[in-house]
C-alpha cells in the first residue's frame, strides 16, 4: 500500500542518515547494550602522505605520478585526497616540488574567515559541516603548504604563541604547524607535542620534512635518479621511483637549506649519567593520566585495545574513569585471540570489572596463516616477531573498523621505557638496564611502532599510544634505573615494571581501585604469545612444511643479506621479496640475534644466549625463551 511504501521509504532514509552520521562522526556509535563509543571534543584525521622535492618531471607528468602513487596509501586515508605543486624557481623548466595527501576524514565545522568575508549570501558558515581538515593545509598567504599525518596535542598552546593572530581556516589540530613554521622556521618540530610525520613545500624552493621523536607515525624517504628527494608514509609508495630508500629517522628533520637530515630530539636521558631522579609514584601516576587525557582529542567513535595485561588494562581503566567523571558513555574495548587463549580470558575479566562494552574476536591458526601475505605487504617488514604480533592485530583492526570505529588507544611503549620484557630479569646492573631501555626506544620505530601504525592504518584505523607521550617518557627515563631492576622475592622490584604497577596500586579520588591485584601484578605476556601459543607454533609448522630442507640449506645464496636462520624467517622473507624485491627495500629491515625481543647487545647478559648467537641461531622471540622467569600464561585469573 501507499502507507507501507512511505514507511519503507522513511525507514530507508533513516538508515541512510544514520550511516552517514556514523561515517562522519556526527553522532555516537551504538555498540549493543546502551553504552556508546563516544567522540570527545576536537577534530582530527589520520592519513597518509607523499611528497617530492626537486623533481625534473614536467608539471602534468608529476601531477599524474603523485596521483598514481597516492593510491598505494589510500587505505590510510580513504575519505579524501589533496595535491599541491610548486616550482623551485620562478622560471620555465624549473624543478618542481609536490605534496600528495590521503585523508581519514573527520567532519568538523568550517570556519574560514576569508570564505565568510567573500561570501555575500545568507549561508551560515558556523554550521557548515565540511571536511575542514582536508589537506594540504596552507599558510595565511597560501605561499606554504603542509601535508601531515599526525596529532598535535599542544596545538592550542602553540596557537596562542603565534604573532600573527589571523584566524585559522580549519579546526584541524595540525594547521598550527604551517603557521609555526612561517614564524620560527626549522625549529618547529622541536616545539610539537604529538605523533607526526609531515612535509612542507613553499615558494622559492622552500621544503621541510620531519618525524616525531620516537617514530609513532610511519615515514620513509628516498632518492630519485634525477636528484629528487621523496618522502612518504609507507615504503610501497617509493619502491619503483627511488634508487635508495630508508626509514626516515625519528626525531629528525630534513631541510632544503642543507639537503640533509638534522637531529632535533636529543633528550638528556640518552646518557645514563642523567638518570638520577628519585622514585615518585604520585608524579608517575599524574603524568600517565595526563598522557591519556590529551589523547582523547577526537571527534570520532573510539575504543581501547584490551589484552588483559597490565598496559592495556591500565589504559582502559583510566579512560573509563575519565569518561565517568565527564559524564560521557564508556568506550568499547576490543580483544582477539585463538579460542580459550590467555588474552581473551584475561581481557574478558578486565572488561567485566571495568563495565565496558567488550567485543571479543576469535581467529584460527589457518586464518592467521592466510593473512600473513597481506600483513607483510602492509607492514613492509620480514621481522619475524613483528609479523607474529602484527597478524592478529591486522585481523582485529579490520573488525573494529567495520564497526564504525576510527580510533583506538593501545599500550605500546611501556616495556621499552620500564624494562617490561622478561629478558630484563637478566640485566646485570642498573646502567646496562637503562642503556638497553634507550636502545629499545631508539629502535621502536622499526618494530612495535611500525606494527601498531601499519596494521591498524591498513584499514583506516588510527592507534594512539599514551605510554610514548613525550612528557611521560622523559619522566620515567630520568628515574634512577635501580628502581627498575627486577629482583624476585624482594619487597620492591619483584616483578617487571614494578614502579608502574605500584604507582596505580592505590585508590583514586573516589576511593575506587584502578585495577585488581591479579591484573595489576600479572606477569608480562608478549602479544604474539598471549593470543595463544598455538598461533606461533602453527606458523612455525606451516613454514616447516613450505620450506624444505634443500631450500633452507641454500638460504645464504637465496638471501645473502640478513640471511634467515629459521624456516619461519625464510618463509616470511620470501613473501616480503615477492612484494618488495628491490635491494634497497630489503635493507630497510634490521637483522641480528635476539632472545625474547632483546637487542643484540643484551644477548651478552646470558651465557646460553651468547652461545646460541655464536652458533648462527636466529634466537627465540617468545617470552617462553627466558628460562626460570616466564610463568605460563595459561594460568589465567
């Protein structure tokens, strides 16, 4: 009947409106039981970018090349594209610089003063919803353009310091970068508090690129045959157009003035002699709470990755308390594992205790193996540990994004700052303990940061990591490392990351605990172990069935650089080179002997490890490799 058609039409319209609202962050995402995954207050967009300095291509050819290459990172920003081109000199035949950008869009309120001034209509721009953070972002005179992937948490404080008080064109937290550069130049990166990778291109050959201090945001650089210099969020964008490719080092910037890299991030704690601060649990607690609070700057539905271990559980607990205090619905939590894996059971317990809307996903060993090729393509590595841990995260990120969630908080970084890996039990003294933490943090961009960024952004999901907050990191890395040493049976320091556990072994302002004892003092379980030991064992077994003894015997001829020392390593290396056969791509991945995620230097702490390294073994990256220390994760709460 006519009335039924009207009802069906109204229902279809309502569904369409709801989908649009969800996609653009205009409403809260219902997840099942009345609780909601809640947007907070500020605009933000994750993304991927590509830029080139000084190309000899003509304007049209370079534009087509940038558009073509941008498609390789569209998974990072499926909601919008942008491009900007500028000649190095104001003359015919000049070399050209270009910026390309793929944006994970958040809807904001357009508030462009110039647009308001020029528009004589009655259009109410204060209520005009638009992709107001679309990039590139421009300086007020439009002579400088910015393409950036990142979050700038101190953007309001920086804006207040600007001499030019012209209103910003967007509500993006990143716009302040281009205006800061106009006023202070190359020092801009050192003033930013956030996670970022970006490039700026301006008139008269001006060009500047920078990456955050630890490398939370992924970034590569390459050199073209014509002398051009390229920068991109991912290596795949550069592999066919650059003769040399490297990871852009964290804490550095590149400038057109010297055409070289400069280190801007040089914290005092790189030197162990400066790590002398006394232990203050209250300051540690306050600093970490502040680190999480600033990362709730978002306009989209968000959640928390929850494994049930200390780090992710603490993040989830604090986010829940902040939401309750602000009168906002609690976030959703997400976990993944094989059926009956330790992480699933522990995460379920923590979620029930916190009262979150919890989403538990299962995968099988075969599903993990089937995903490995895609994982290696997106993560751009053949590091075995990164692939082991990256595979379940890659699968989980797809599920989360399908639910309409665009941002998650994660627990990476604590183990590097505080010596949380089980092999730290073997540290011979505080000095070596601290120096190993420094090495781990300096290499984090090659492993955990790479995994957390690319496994999630493969599906347009952004991961934020409060433990790698610059202020919190500076605080805990200046603490005397004697407070981080692990001594079983002692009153203090009897378990890894004791000082973090003890900092939250108390009640909050309302008299409520942060976490129960069985969670707060659960032993470290590496993510690739916690999702289920059968995952690692199954991947090894599959590799053993695919790589026969003859193939493995000739591995040095097949892979002369970073020769794999296990069939599992051979298997993932073969997949990597099918995607990235160029030698310069192969050399972006580090090698070396390791035990339970240690650096090669820390192998010297144990005679058995040293002997294994000398024998040519690749080492065992599972936490189970640290004998006499690891307690089976099958002992759940």
